[in-house]
C-alpha cells in the first residue's frame, strides 16, 4: 500500500477530509462529555449541525475559518461586516491568540451566551 505522501489528487484530498472529520468528531465528543454543557438541550444535534457549518466556511480546507470564510458566513447571515469588524470578531473569539477560528473556538462561540452575533 502506498504511503500517504505518494497519494495524489482525489485520494489525498479524501484522506485529508476524513482526518478533519475525525478531529471534529473528537472535539464534539469532548463537548458531549463536558459537565458545563450537560443541560444544553439537543446538544448532539447542535454539534452535528455546527460541524457541517464549520466545514462549509473552512474555505481553504485547513481546519480553520480565516477572514474570508468569516466574511462569507456573515454575508450569508445577512449581516456583512467590514474587514476591521471581522478582525475584531476573530480577536474576540480567539482571545487574540490567532488570526483564524479553530473548531473548538467556533463551538464555544456558538454555544456561548454571547453567540447571538453569529448564530446560524
């Protein structure tokens, strides 16, 4: 069987997407087991929906939502934002630690009390 480095095109992309999906599933499992979210009604369904939304706006398929993905998300929600507003949103969500939003931050943002800005 060839190593992953030798795969080209569709096979490599399919493997990448499967690995990303597994990583998102692991994070979802963490949230399902977290005491803080025990009382969240329909948590499993919400997490599945969030996983799909996250994948939709991960435009570069690197497992993170960057500025253009966030811009597209906000436009789709009918609340387009300026470049500066998007930067501020990313800083707020990540605590200033990154220029992109990872899945864990995305879920925390969407399940959090201050998530009204980005509710999907």
